[in-house]
C-alpha cells in the first residue's frame, strides 16, 4: 500500500509541524518526535513535543509578521488537524484522507 500522490502535502506538514515543535515546543535536552501512520483511509502526521502548556492555535498574521504562518500552512492541505495531550507534552496532528 502507498500513497505517492500525497508525498508533497505530507512533506509540507512534517516540515512545518517539526519547525513549530522546535520553535514553540522545545525544551533544552528534550527531543520532539515525528510519527507517520498510513491506513487504508488516512495518512496521519503527528509531532509530539514536551511543552503541553503551549497549545497551538490558528492566527492570522499581520502583513509584516515574519512568523505565525506555520499552523495555517499545516491546516491548508489537511482534512483534519488537532492537538492531543500526552503524559508529558502534547501531540499536534494533521490528517490527509487517502483518496
């Protein structure tokens, strides 16, 4: 089973989500984790980090803002996204429907 047509969207989601974890969820000495799951119906990208108190939200950047676009970029190709608490930290996920 595979979904090669989804590779570009998946790569974009992984890149933006991992960057968000580094910028907003990192703690010195702690790592973040990227986990991809492909089923018959969905490709799920989940990025976990140790900062459970820092929850992401969609923000509309001002025209001159350099940041604040990552989650908007993730949400655009995703069919669904969200945040799940973990024992330590959180996981931010995005799902792409397998068509």
